[in-house]
């Protein structure tokens, strides 16, 4: 989908005034690309330094395929007289500015709201998208689960797309009449300048805990990345922070945007209180208004407060917002109940210690008697290994039985990941732990361990419909596998009873 006409290089480069140009500016640019294999006549190839490879190595490939404009930080050893080289200090930053200009600055014409934090980004962005559609607006969504323009779902591979794809999507959303767009903003996207050049109407901070240290190396760098989003917000935007998180006020301390807050514990612009909850929903008070919501758990109470606050800051009427919010359910794979006879099945994306703790504490709170909580959980490969023992320790502390299994091992040895998780199991809890690397077998074992009315949590993958092992993606959906396991159990029980 190309929603932009070609642009003159001279005009485009007004967005990057610090660029040094070698060669003619009289070039027509019909495409921006980061992938040399997609270069061709009319392409501007951007040489990015990434975590896996350096785009500068592929400048020659792009030229051979027909690209006659190259943006780079370092000029190649041999330059060609028929090629224009645009040299900048930071290719990623320049790309963000160029991509926005190439697609006619789509974010300037949209109410774009970014959501950042460790947990709750997807739920908050998706609830905002559903809420504003319910209020009658045409909307776009950019999330981990999916990108969406009204009813059309566009598959996604990253929490935040690269700058070209992002601006292309925003331009398409604008062209199709969207007025509001809600997007997750990952810490990677901030550091890698994917959101540079975008104009946000507001930003929401959910919470922060240890995650992505494989990329950021230290927790301080991770915090700084999240804070970088709020530092970029313009004065006319709002910065809405969860101040119950101890770093909530830090996130917005240097922002030029208007700072507003939400809380379940203290005075804030948007104040909430949980009155009661069951597996069917919860009764809350928000700014002195009592409402019943279909969502479950304290973590969702925070998500609802953030969504409510953002809607009010975007000019919506409180009564209409609460009425519409009360009818919304959870996004796919977020505390998703899987129906079964005599058991409670829950699939949740919890893949960080904090998220797993939130979900398990909610289940413990909702448990009415002595039902067992049986947790199936693993940890992803090629990701922050520090959280693996902590995940197992949390599962043991709040569950009666635990089945440790594979998540997405990616290129790592699944058994090595499980061994690292086992290091977090307290000696007295070893008797409650089963280790099964095969995730399907692990889910089946959880059902074998279950007695009537027990609660089974399948944590870690949520909405994902694949499992990645040794770099290969296989079809695997926790919800489908759990449903099949429930059906098998019911058939077995009926057969047993008939005898």
C-alpha cells in the first residue's frame, strides 16, 4: 500500500536540515527502504545500524538494484558520481523525520495517543480503540496483537513498526477517515528513533518493572528509554501517568506536555476504587461514579483508569465514556476465560514477573474456597534471562501446583531455560513442580492434576498463535490447546461414568 506520491529529494531534506549532500538534489523519490533487497529505481535506501546487522554493508547492493539516493552515517569507500549520498550523524533519527515528511506528516492530522510501560500497553491501547469506535469515531490501532484500521486487521511482527511502515500505516488511516489512533510505544521504538517525527496528542504511562534487559542491559537504561517518550511530547499534548507506580512521577518530570495522573491509592486527577470483583467482572468507583465492568483484576482497574483519563483529556463526556467502557471485554489473551465444565481455565500473556504476579494475585483473591490454582508457565528464549528464576518463584508462591514448560525457546535450548527457572524454586516447593518441555503435554498434565472447580492458568503466550523453536514458528495457540484438552477430559469423564 503506497499512500504517498513521489517527492523531490530537495523538498524531503528540508526535514533533515543537518544533512550533508554529495551529488544532485534533483532526484524524484518514490520509495523509502531499509532493506537493500527492496531497493530499485526511485528508491532512497537508508543504511541503519541495527542490533543484528549494519545497513552500511548493503549500500552497494541497493545501488546495484537501482537505488540512486543513499542516506548513511558513513560514506562508502568508493562513491559513484551517478549516486546522491546524504550523510547524517544519526540515520535512525533522520529516517523518522524523512518518513513523516514523505507521507505528508500524517500524525499532524490525527489524534495520536501513545501508551508505554512494561505491562498493560496492549490492553490500554485496545480498550481506547474499542471505546472511541463505540463513541462513533473512525479509529486506528497499532499494537502487539494486531494493527487495525476500523474493521480491517493487519498482521504485526513488532510492538512498534519501523518508521517507514509506521508512517505508511498512519497515512492510510488518515486517508480512510480515521480521526484517532492508539498505539503501543515500546522502549525499543524510542531508543531506535522509530517514533521520531510523529506528533502525539497524548501519552500514557502504565507501570515499569524489569524487562528487555537483553536489549537495554540495565534497568536504568530501560527507564530512560520509557521516559524518552514523554520527553518528546509537545506542549499541547497530555502526559497521563500512573502515580501508584513509584516511577510514575519520574516519567513525566521533564515533559513539556500537560501532566495528569491516575491512581487507586492516592489523590490524582483520575481516582479509582475497587468495590468488589468476581470472575465475571468488577464493581469500581471512578471519580465518585460507581460502574460495573466486565474486566477482572486490579491490573485491569489501572488499565480502565488510564483509558478513562485519556478519553476525558481528549474531550469526551464522563457519563458517555463510563457507559461505553462498562460493556467492553479484555483483548485476546489477556485474562481470557476458556469455558469448561467444572473447571476455570484462564489464558494470559503474562510473560514478566510483575505481570505473572498481578494475574496470580487476582486469581488468589477471586478464589472462593480451597480450589487448587494450577499454573503452566515458561520463559522465552533469547530474552532477559534474569527473570527466569523469578517467574518460577512467583508461580510457586501463589499456586498449588506448577508445570514449568517451554514458551518460545527461539534459538535457545528449552532445557537450559527450564534449568534456569528451576533455580528460583524454593526447596520446599519442589514437590509441587512438574517439568515438561513440550507445552502441549504440559497443558494436558495440568488437567490431569486438576480436581473439580480448580483454576488452571496458562501464562506467557496469551494471544500468540505460534511457538518458535530453533527459529521455526509452529502453529500453537494456548486457547485452542486448552479447549481441546478440556474437551478430551470431558469425553474421558463421560466414558468413565458410563462404565
